[in-house]
């Protein structure tokens, strides 16, 4: 049946050995308190100076593996080195239609394959390989999706819409907002950058966990049920408004509902 409820998923981006560890642990402890499993996006070999501003932690992979093994988090591969370059090539599914940077979009299929495989092998070496993909800057193109399918990925945490959808053998779980807020319908993923979090962001996260913990799910709980056509039209409608609203640079979507 077509079910118009709401579910919330949290993801923590840019997890790397030189991240803001205090903020990372602060959020992990918050999710633990409410027994909610967030998705973390781990960069296999981070080379992006913008997000390695803190002291390098030698225990990185052990800490990550412990979190995964103790089922505190789900893990995804967040690109390879997070080195972004300017590009305007995008998959129609990409929510990053407004992002002009990517680690992959526009590269040849072979180049993308090599990079993604290198990242995947690093994660495998440390025992935290994942079939969930999180694209740096939310950007990917059609070749990225083909390569991800070839390499055994099953879920992409991104895509444009209010509800998850299947396409090209992949489950897309759209990511819509950064700041947690209540919504009337949808499967809503909030993307939290713990490196530059703020007290307000933390408080908004806790507020939502407090009021709606029964509606918070793990990304692995996502299922695409019946009523595909209904979801399809809602996603199209959402895309239309998202593009309209963002293109005239209004921040209507950032008003708390
Ligand atoms: Zn990132």
C-alpha cells in the first residue's frame, strides 16, 4: 500500500583520521543514547586539506571497526581521496545538481573504476568494506553508477526526491537536508558535517531524536514498497520545487517545519 508516513535517517560525512574527533564522538554518543544507528561516510585515503585540520589519529581504523562491529553505526565508502575538481557533468539522479565539484563526475569509466576500487580495497584491508556508497559533494555521473554496480555496491545515500527509489540495480536513498527538522512525509536523510558542526545543529539533532526517535531508522531498514508510481510522482514534484526554490536562491526549505 502507498504509505505516506515519515522516517528519518542520519548520516555523518567526512569521517577521516584528522577530523574533529570531539564533535564526532559527541554525535556518536548522542545517537547511542537514543539507540539510533547513523550512517558514517568514511574516506579511505583522505587528501582534502579542508577536512583534515585536526591531529592525525593512528587508531582511526580500529575505532571505526569497533563502531561497526558493535553495531553502533552503519558504514559507507565516501569516495576515495575526497580530492574535488570542478565539473558540471551529473547523473540525473544526483542531488548535487547545484554542486560544481566532484571526485568522479566527468572522468573516464576506467579512471573512476580504478579510484573506487582502490578505496574499496583500503576499507577491505581494515575489515570495514561496505556496499553503501556516499559520493563526495553528492556528485556522480552515469559511469560512476555503472562502476558502483560492477563493484558490488547496492545502496547510494543520495538522489533527488522525498522517497527512496530503485534505478540501474541500485537503491537510492535521497539526502535532503543538513539541519534536522520534522517533516510531514518522506524518508528524510540529514547530512551532518561533524567537522564544522555548531551547538545549534547539535541541539536540533537532539530535539528531533527526543521527539521522533520511533521514526528514526537505519539506512539498512529502507525498503521500496508498493505504490511505486505514487512515490515516483512525489519525487518528481519534490525535484521540481527543489530546483525552482534553489535556483532563485530562496531558503524556504531551511525554515523549520
Ligand atoms: Zn565529503
